[in-house]
């Protein structure tokens, strides 16, 4: 009986499609190109101390019906696991802040964990539920070229 579960999970995973994410339904996805003005490494703020505090308090409160040693032990275990789970969920604190310029939007900054190749001096910005930057070989702007020029039939 125990051997059936891995086969069943593998079968169900094979039925999953790799199409468009369901979260993208009924949502505008906008893409434009921007020129890279500057890129510098930054550190993201961490919530590990808050996770430790919440874990410690909840561990302490969970052991209120015991003696003082149980309450202290519960607080310490909660402190440890609260900080550990928060650190795992956050991941690395290193990110890159990109200073960008677009004729449509002017100057703006964008921070993301993923470092991208900016040797071309341009990036593609995708705006949706989660905004993303990706490498672009060259900058293309709809303000400088007609968006219908590629669709014309001669």
C-alpha cells in the first residue's frame, strides 16, 4: 500500500500543465524597455528578530500551564524556531538596486534579488502582480518607433 503513494503522486504531477499561471488571469501585463543608469548591491531588511520575538512569546504562552522551567524552555524553543523559519523564508539578504530611465516613465529604481546582465545598458521591465527585470540586447521604445511598422503588409 505504501508503494502506491509515490506512483500516484508522480501520475498526478504528470497531469499538471505548464501553461500560463492562473494568477495572471484578468490582469494587465505591461512590458517596456529601460536604460540602466546605475546598478549597486544592497542589503534587504530582515524580519528574523521579529520572527524570533513572535516565536519566543508564543512558546512561552503555550507553556503557561507548566512550571517556570517549562515556560522558559518553551520560550527558548519558540525563539529558535521562529528565527529559523523566518530566516529560511526570507532567504539571502543580498539584492541589487537598479537605477533606470525610460522615456515613458522617466527615472525610477528597481530592487530585485536576481542579478541580471546589464552589459547592453538596457533591461526589459515586466509589470504585473510581480514586477521583474530581464536582460535586453537593446532598448526598444514605442515612442521612437511605430508599433504598427512590424505588422504592415506590403
